[in-house]
C-alpha cells in the first residue's frame, strides 16, 4: 500500500531549461578493462549512493554471453565532472555486470557469479565463472570495447544543472528515475550524506509511516523539501508559482558541500522539529482529515501538511516559542479543518502564496505566531 497521499499538481511538475545550456559531447570507445580500472580507482562514479543493481542473474548472464559471442552492445553515457571524474548517466547495469563477473561475485546475492545454465547461454561457457573460462575468453571480455558518449556542461559555468535534464531524458536502465534519485546522483556531497543520516531518525521514520528507508528516496526528498521551502532563497522568491522539482534541484546543487557549522545547523533544525512534532502529535502528525468524514484521518503521509507543520514548528523553535496549548491535537484538527488552510494544501499547492499561506496558518493556529 502506498503510504503517501499524492498531490497531482506536484506529480505533474515539469520544467525545461534547455535553452540555458551549452554542452560539449564526444564519443570514445572504452574497453571494459579500462572501465573496471577507473571504477576501482574512483574515477568512474556510480549513479547513486544507494541505487541497487537491478539485473537478475539471467539478464546479467545474457549480457556476458553477448560479449563472448562478439555481439555489439548499446552505448553508455558518461558525464565529465569538474574534478575530472566520469559520472555514469546510463550504462550502470552493463558496467557493473562485467565488473561483478570479472571479480567473481554477483552483487545481488554476494555469491559466486556463474553464468546460468539456461539454453539461452552458449553451451561453451554455460554455468562457468570468469576464472573457469579460457584465457582467450577472459581477454575477450576485458578487451571488448563499448562506445561511450561523454558530455560536459560548459554553460552555465560552475554548475551541473543540465545533468538533471540529461538523466530524465537519456537514462534508459530499468524504471524511470524519480527526481530525488537523480539529485542523489548529480549532487553528491556532504549535504546529500546528511539527508541519508537524517532519514534514519526513528521519529522521522515513524512520522513518515515506513520503518525501512524508501528505496525510491521519496522520504529523502521530503527532508530536502523542508530545508528548501524554509530557506532564505524561498522567502525572497518573487515568482507567483514555482516548479518544485526545479527549486529542489537548484537548492540541493547550491548547498551540496556546506561548511560544517551549516551542516550542524541543518541537522539540529530538522531533528528538533521532528522530535517536537512526534512528541506532541505522535505518528499521525502529518496526516490530513478526510474530505468526506472530517472526524477521521486519512492514514497516509500528506506532503503539504508536512511542509507547513515542519516549517511552522522550525520557526517557533527558532523564536523560543515552541509552546502548544494543552490540547495540541485539537488545535491541529482545527487547522486541518480551516477552509483557507485546506485550499492551500490541496489546490495550486506550488503557488508561492499557497505555500506561505499554509505555513502562516499553521504557525498562527498552533503557536500563535505571525510567520513572515
């Protein structure tokens, strides 16, 4: 069962910055020997910190079989980063299949990687591990080249914003990557690592409604959302409506490697707000009331209830005014039933006025504070 109450406007969020980019690209034929060496040396970076290897043993065996038969394989896409590394945009499964086969261990189960005994695999190497192949066959795998399309963003200089668009439009492996999976790839750094740390907080896991971390990283995106929509850059936003996807992309990219003091402040703010809300409202804090039965809660995590309550609480704690009335859940229900608040959390949710309205209403109703 899906634990998130979806908001169509946010799911349909799309933007394009194509006309802002100047990208150079070129082709290169790289052997798997070279790709493996680069990966071992840290010069070839896998897409995401927690992206799983998704091919099963039969798919992986078929790919190795294709190499041994001398069949052509699809090109891969690599992005050159400012620190001279290569980021795998498309082709991770192919590269890791050969990497695993040569090292002898299959990533998915950490067992010896032997080709399947399926009739789809050539009988000459069916059921064999890499070390059981002939030296000629081993060299053939290592020496096989795969065409790589390498690109680098020249404009805007000093950023990698085009990578978000490239990942969305070029990546072909498995299911389409969700926005936070792409950010986790493109904006790796101290801030991204912090999101993973905060995602483990027991109070957050309880409030999100899923004890294990979401493999599609939607929980990480909500933590990022809290920081971005409570930031000074959003406070100064003058546009009537924003693309949430783009705003989160830019915010995460600009904050990818903050100073330790800033990291500590980020950590303290999120932890304090989450623990406060969990202590006062329990695991239902981010659940909305039913539109047809106002006395009942919809047992799902609501994104706009989340951002308004979190930012209002963060604001109150920063003012040393984190004091709730004796019946906090009654006040929360009062907020959820407020017509202006309900409109701001359900319609045109990415209008800046709607975001500010729902935060302002939460701060006033729960803490009697004027959010500005």
